[in-house]
C-alpha cells in the first residue's frame, strides 16, 4: 500500500480523540447551542441525536470550522484547536459528510476521491498514475470495487457515499461525521455501509453518526449524546438506552404520546381504485372512506410509490379506473389530478417537492397560481396571505416567507411541501414517506396535522416503510408484495409481525 495512504498521525494514548466542552453559539441573540459537551473516543461510533432545531447541526459546524463558537473550547488529541474554516478542520483530520453529498457528477471516481489539495501533481501537471493508484488504495481499505474511471453521476447512492468516505480517508480523517447517511439507501446498501463504518471503527477512526432512524443507532453505535433545545441532556452507552427512553429525552414526552388518538371516520366511500396497473403495480383495487387514513406498506420494490404516482397522474396507468365520489377522475397528468382534488406529497421532497433556492412564498404558490392571480396577473397581497396562512397553519419555523427553503430544516421543508398542496384543499391526499428524515418532534406535528385533515373530511393515503408509523397513524393498512395486494388489516389490532408476513407474500 502507498506510504502516504498508510500514514496517520499518532494519537496520544489515553486521551479522547476529540472533545468539545462548554460550546455555545447564538444567532441574533438566540442560542442555537448552549454549554454543550461532546467527547469522542478513538475507535467508537457515537450517535448525535435530537429533534430538528435541537442544535446538532450547529455543533457539527463548530467542530468542522464552519462556525466559530461564542464560548467553550475544542480539543483534538488533548491539544486545543481553533478551526477557522473547513479546510483547516480537514487538515487536522476532522471531516463531515452531509446528507447531500458533495460529489462532482461529471468527474471520475478517482478524481472525486483525490480532488483539491490531495491531487498528486508534478511540475504543475496532474500525476494520473499516482492519482489512480492512491484512490484505488483508499477504496481497497473500504473493501470497495468501484471502477475508478466511472463517472460519479453513474454510481448508485451507496457507491457515492463510499466515494465520499474514501475522500475522507484521503485527507487522513480521524474524526468522521456522518449526517443522515442512509436517507437514500436501500436496506441492502445500509448493510454495506455499516460494514464499512465498523471497519473504520476497528482502525481507530472516531465516527459521529447523526440520524433520525433510531433502529440504526441501536444496531451500530456505541454511545449516544442527546440534545434538546440547544443543550446536551444525556450522554450514555447505547446498551443502557431504549428507543422509548431516547424519544423521551429528545422530546420531553413518552413515545406512546407521539401519535394522536385515532378519530372515527365516516362509512361513505369517497375513493375507489379499480384494477390499477402500471410497470410494477398489478391489478390493485382499494377504497378509502371519508375521513379515513389508509396506510400502504410493503418491502422496497413492492410498488408502493408507483401506486401513488399512478393515482396522482405522475405516471400514466396501463389500465384501471380511479373514482372520486363515484365520478371517473383517472388522471393523465398531475395537473388533471390536482384539478380533480387529488394531491400527492412526493417521497423526495428536496428534488421533487420544493425548489431549494427559492423562498417559501414562491414554493407555496407553485400549485396555486390561479388562486393568487386575476386577469393573468399575480397578486402580491394574495401570495403573501397564502404563504403566511401556510406558515401559521403548519407552524413552519422560519424568519419569514422570504427565507429560502434550502435554509430550513428537513421537517420545515416537508411542511412547505404540505402547505403548497393543502392550499388546494384536496379531497384525496397522497403522502409518500411523509416523515422520512424528520425528527421525532416534527413527526408528531405532522401526524397531528394528518389526523386533523382526516377529521375535516379528507381521505388520506399514506405510504411508509416504518411499520410502527402505519400502525400508530392509520385506520386500515393494505400491504403490497411484488406489485399486488397481499393483505389488508385493521391498524388498531394488527402487529408488526402480521404486516411483515404479508409484505413477504405469505398468509398471516
């Protein structure tokens, strides 16, 4: 192996790899982090948990040189450090990989790994032989066989993540911070990523794991630091915690209080889907009553998301009929579906639900131009009123309707998507993974909102890969297996084992 690849600074034995003590940071007089402590041991995977807005991101940005703390100190191997920017942090071996990976799509795998200061050069020219050799060595450490000349844009999500981890190795990362690394990965890809992270832990790398998926934390992590309202409320060994205790510490209430009480729904059937068929979905029929929340479960690739796309007009059905209140409204486009009273909140909110570099008000009016226009002219007053009403009704935490959506937390971004479509007052609302990547507290707010919409008479269809979510939120649940309906259960009396049985195509 290349000597440069193997060279790593020698840590001082007995000292934490990194420690942050009494860290505080405020913006406009409001504390984002207050007197927070975080200690990372070498060779541990340490979960950093908390609701959106709890202070996790601010603390991470202080550790990586994005922000300077207003108070407190950071030590690396027992020595004080003050990172003025991300480059200084990386040179010291502290690297963060965010949910939106900084992959350059039109560069090769090797170039992505070795870009910047790591690019080997001779007399001002790139030393391509050495570049490919060293890049390959970093992938070899991770037990990855990704073609070095392949363009990054042609990689799978997990391969892009592995390339980002290899880039961290290229700068001799000793502290690796991962922000929601599994958000876009399949279950099999998550297994591959975890194998790599355990290997890095065995090599002495300290890993900070930021995730809203608590099941992953209990499978992977050694210790957990939990934040609430900008402060650290607990740091404990994961073995001494339970999911219920973590939720209680994060939100200040028990996990059984996360879901609102189920309201009664009417017997009137509002939605009838008959024989719907697409590329994966085959001959699916279902009904939804007025005020009912119907859940859709199934394994990855079972056709859950395609079912919603077919109903919403985002994908043309090969056959089948969709009726609202007895009227055939089978849509040929999203616009026709919206006009008929069918609205869908897509799974990928950042790429399909919002325009990140546009303000909240521009996003909210995208599906509501007719309601804010007259004689072809958009009324600024109507736009302002519509956006303000959406912010108030959905409790969107932002500086104002002019703030860019990309600056908001994941939960607030999802609320903007909901505000956009709820302004249409849909009869039938489709929600695809409505709480993915959202903290527990914001999940509870969205559950309450969904329940309120149902109480007001809307029919709701919810796709979720989280079985507890389906059981806690819905009235009924239908399960898909390889594109076909495999079973139907009453959520109140069903169990996770029963749902999984149907998901695997077996009779419960």
